[in-house]
C-alpha cells in the first residue's frame, strides 16, 4: 500500500499543468482580457475588467482549464443595462476569437464560449467597497486578491490536490445539484490548515459543527454559530464577516467529505482524486438489469423547460420531497430518491420498500371516553371498507380497513389528480402529465437508449458515493 | 325504539328469579350450610361456616345460580392443614348430596360440585379482624355484610341489571382471562350511583382516572390515586381502605364499559344484556372461511398442562406479548393477538399486516464523524447481503440489506431456536414444540373439528366486543 505522500505526489504529476500548458493558457487569458478591456472602453459605466478564478490564482487543474473574466460596472448602472451590456461585450469578444457563445444564467446572465477547448466565461459585476455588495459576484475580485496574497510556495499545488480530491469524491461544487464545496472554500480550507494532507487529516476528525474563522472576525465560536443559525459548517469569509463561505454545503456532502477523508487516511489511493483523462468504465445493460433485480423503483418521467440549473434543481428537489412525503403519508416506505435531467427530460426515481401496499391497514380512533367515540363506531361499523372491528385496546378504538388502491402508480395518480402532493409550481403541469414507470423493465428500456440516464440509474441503484463505488476505477 | 326504562323492565322479567325458584335455591343453600357446619364440628380449628356470594346477598341472575359456602378457619391453622381439611369437608358434603366433586384452584384449592344444575363452591378462609387478612378471600364475609347492609328496596334488581349488562358486554369477571369487573365491584358501583341506569349514565361520562371512595376513606383524590400508582380506575374497598376493588380491571375493559354505556344510552336494546337461555347462533364454516379471506393470520398451536386458569392465562399473556415484540422487532406489523385454550390445547393467534416481509430493508449506520463509521463501511461494502450502499444521508451512513428469511414461519422458528423470544418459563417447551399455522386453510381445518375454537376464531376475526358484534342477537 502507498502512503499519503506517495499518492499525492503521483496525483500531482497528473493534475499539475506543464509550464508550456500554463504559458499557453495565460496567453489566451491575457489576450481575452485585453480584448474585453478594449471593447469595454466603448461603454459608459464600465470601470474595469479583471481576470478571476483559478487562472488568476494559478490553481487550475489540468484538463479543467477555465478562463473567467469579470467586467466591473459602476454602481450607477442599473441591472437591466448591466445585463444588456455584458451580453454585447461577451458576444463580441468571443466571436472575435472565433468561438460560439451561449448565454448562461446565475444571478445574472453571462456569456460562455469555448476557445481551443478552454471554457471562457465573461461575467458582469459591480465595483463596490467591501460590504456594499450589489450582486453575489461582487465579492469575487476581493476573494481573488485574498487568495493570491496567501498562496505562497507550494500551496497552489495543495489547492490543486484539494480540488481534485473533492471532485473525485463528488463533493465539489456549490451549485444546488451538488450542494458541495466551492473552489474558494477549498482554497480557504487549504490555507487554514497549511497543506492538503493537513486539511484531510483535520477533516477526518471533524465533528460538526465545524467552525473556521481564519481572520478572527469573531471572538466566540458559539456566538458566531448562533448568529448564522447553527449551520453544520461555518467558514467565515475573510473578506466579508457576514458571509458563510460554506453556506451551500449540505449535511450530506459535509458528512461524505468527512468519511472520504477518514477512508483516504485509512488506505490512500488515487481512486479518491479526479485525474484528467481518466474515464469511468461504461455501464452495460446487463449490469443495469442485474442491479435492478428485486428492487422496487418508482420512476416519474416529465418534460421540463429550459431554466437556469439552480432554479430547475430547486424545483426538482422541492418536488422530490413533496412526492416522498405523499408516499410516506400513504404508508409507503421510501428508502431513497434522486433525479436526473438532460435537455427537456427529467426522471425522478424513488426506491421503495414495496410497490404495492398491503390490502388492510389499521385506522386508529378516539379514546372511548370522548364524545366522538360514538361517531367513530357508527361510521365504521357498517362501512363497506371495514374488514374487522371496531375494537377497543387500551383506551382507544381501532378498526381494520381495506384499501381501495394498493399500487403505487394508482395512488400517485390519484393524489396528483386530487392536487394532494406538494409540487413546485414551476413543475406542476409537468408532474401531472408525467409518465409513471413502475417496472424495472420500463426503466431499463429507457436506459438502453440514453447512456447518460443509464449511468445515473446504475449509480442510483448502486447508491454509493464515488469514493465507495465499485465501478469507479 | 324503546327507552332505557322499557328495556330494563323487560330484561328484569327475564333475569329475576321467581319466588318459587328463589325459595328452592335458598333451601338447597341452607341444607348445604347445615351439612357443612355439622361436619366442620368434627375438625378442630374450624370456627364457623357462612353463606356468601350472590345467594347470601340475594343478587343472583336466573340461570346463573351458584352457592358459595365459606368455611372460616382459626388463624392458628397452617395453610397445609387448611387445604387438606377443606377438601375433606367439601368432598364429604357434596357426595352426601349426591354430587360429583372437582378440585379447583384459586389462591387455595377449593371444592366445586354441581347439585340439581346448581354450581356449589366450598371454600376455606381465615376468620380474622379487618386488615389482618391472611388470604385473599378473608375479606369476603365483610364484603357480604357490607353489601347486605346497603342493598335496600329495589337495589337488588339494579345489581342484577348491572351484572347482566356487564356479562352481556363481555366486561364481567375479575379473572385474568377477562380483566373485567367483579360482582362485588358491580355492587359497589350500583350502590354508589343509586341505580343501574344512574351507574350507566355516570359511566358513559367517565373520563379516566375514575375515582370512587364510597365510605370517604381518603380526603384527597389526587393523593389516593398517587398512593395506588395512578390506576385508570380506583374504587376504594369500603371494608379495606388499602385495596382497590377495581385493581383487576384492564384499561381495555374499562374503556369497553364506557363505550358500551354510551352506546346503550344512545340506543337502548336488550342486546347489551346477558339473558338466560338466549344462545348466540352457531358459526358455520362458510362464515369462518368468508371472514378469513384476505387476512394474514399466524397461529401457534401448543400443548399445555392443567394449571389454575389464572396461572395459565398469566403465562399465555406474557408469551403473546413476547412473541408480538419479537415479530415487531423483525419488522412485522402486528395488528392484534389473542389466545384460546381448551383441555390441553392452546392456540395463539396474531393478525399481521403481511405474512412475508419485503426482501430489502434499510440498516442505519453511525454518523460519519464517529470512529465506527469506517468499520461500518468495511463491514457492509463487500458483504454478501448488501444490496446497495453504503451511502450517506444527512450525517449518517445507511445500507440496503437483503433478508435471509422473509416468511413469518421461518422467522419465528429461527428466533425460537435461538431462544430469542421472551416466553413464559412454564410455556417454553410447549412454544418450542408448537405447530405453526400460516395459512387460513390450516386454521379453518382445525375450526371445522372444534366448535369452541371455531367460535373463538370467528370472534377474533370479527374483532368486535359482544355489544358491537353482528352475530350476537
């Protein structure tokens, strides 16, 4: 077995860009920046343009090159004009370099293009004093400055290892779909603990709530935790004491990171890391059919509209929870659920203990000393769906009833028709018109035609984080 | 619809013995008492003999005549000699009258015989001052005196109605099998509220804890309830302030009595009463088969030894509870259970939500921040019976496991073999050798051969107290 140093040394060889690669990327970035600056001078209200992100900080991972250019607007510019202007600037520059553009959405729209295989984002922010933030990305230039001032010596490589580890373990990314660790958070953690392996060592011993206040903005941990509503992880932003850098991290991802750290120290391998060019093996339909055997999976296939991913994922998560609650309310036992989408198709999966409920169920009545005991007896004594009882046990009345519907498909259809499932408004129509898959064969059929869904279905059924998955190499 | 007065008047006509019947019974009782006294004079240590029970109080119901003769021993007599003597006295007297005797067991053995269709019990007690009780029945003569002093006017008829109502509703009898109201308790209640209908009216409005202290032994209800361990019903014995006359009443029987009282006032009929000579219709096998359809019944048939009923019922109840807990621990949902016995055959029935468990179940692991998280991952990752996972949700680990055994029969057998069911020591061997019925057809087969079990099986499946049962006329 290799030790931590051996593994990280080998990983670094694969994720650290070569000098030639670095220079090439820096050249592209600087050319783009100059072009943006030049065009920006035509627009009143643009103060400056800057390189941000991993290129600016020199922390990118080979194979995941990305150039982020931030155009800084004066705070007098209204949001509509800012949005209009950034699309014009972005489109012009990327087209000039021969790339195709696409408009993406975060809080504001921004322009994305691919140039020589490198993703380029041209983003608008306001140039403001710290604390006077007008949009979520206004902090970014300050973040970049802070990180650059702290990343001395080999610390850039430690940051690369950190991101590669988080990527490999499936906990990297602050977007709603992941609910994991942002790049900035990975950098803060590495700076705080002094190295990659120190960070992992520390994380393997974390016991939530985790609290990091690198610049000592708060005097008291308890007070700080209270002020932020007792999150499981609180990392005070060095450039903004009111912000939790880890606000997006879900309990699940935090716990997965802790577990991955423990496992990595227990038996260090490259398996924990994202290695460029290393592709997981493709799942065959034989494997899908084998893992589906004996499982009780309910699937809902719905048509969704194009929306910013975080908006759509918000709706999907809300709807997953609503359907789960409705199923549980009907006495189904829901083991797990998750969703996949691509283009305008979204598939929600629920793993259940069973797809059909037992015919009979107990209905609990009032204590016999209450007035409505009589009502209960009268209502149920001669009811068509009363199987046995009413009887008395302890102080209460009970009756055994038979279910009208027992199949999960019928029950979901019924509750949807009644409007008795809490579904996100944006998905209401889609869910009502959803196709319901009840058999594994129906799911397998769709998986045979769509490899992305096939991968998702297999991973859902395997139900392991990547660092525990057997099919991950 | 009749009103309460009309119904009770009609019931009284049927349950009140005629003058001729009364005189005949009193004559038999007095002749027996004389005979007992005469023989007793041959034994040193016997002080007196007395008529007790409903004959002494004049409160018996037609068709349920029973003569209780209590032989009072000096407190110097030891228990062994008392038991030997009472058997001799009882046997001699009953044989002299031409009856067959049987030894029955309560706290002490006593002699029972049937003479001219009347049950005769010859029982030993100690003659002691109040409070100096040496055996449970020493209070009886004081109870008899107390009740006789209070039963004035038509109150004897009200007591008859009370007993008949409790009998008809299935809540009469302090024995463990029933856990209901004793005759003495029925009398106390009637005396306390002044009439049958006042008692039922009061009971229909009871809200436990029920507290009755007819002689005002305690100043404070709360204090008294505390002193007795907060029972749901506390009726202070007029002749012994330390005794709860209702100690044997279970919450279920109390609640049934309250419900029956409510229902009776809502729509009074004779159905609520025990009427001599009125027999419920016999259940046909067609009815048994119909009611069995779709139900999930587990049956255990065991051989039991002759024991005093309260001893055997204690063991049966303990064992029922133990098996229920074991089933629930294995994730079965137990709706109800009960047992029947006759001769040396006992059958325990459990109604379950299903007779076979789902193949998969969730096993919950530790939070990932604990040290044993690693152990959990290692143990389950490559285990044969792991279906999916381990995965992380919130702070914890989970894994989906498959069950080795899913049938209730196999699971019960396995746990019995492992000694993993809390069974009464007296029934341990019987339960281990029990025949397990899993299908309704097996139960129906036995029911077709045994009408007493057939009746019990039907009533178990109907699951209604007699006052709600459809087959009760």
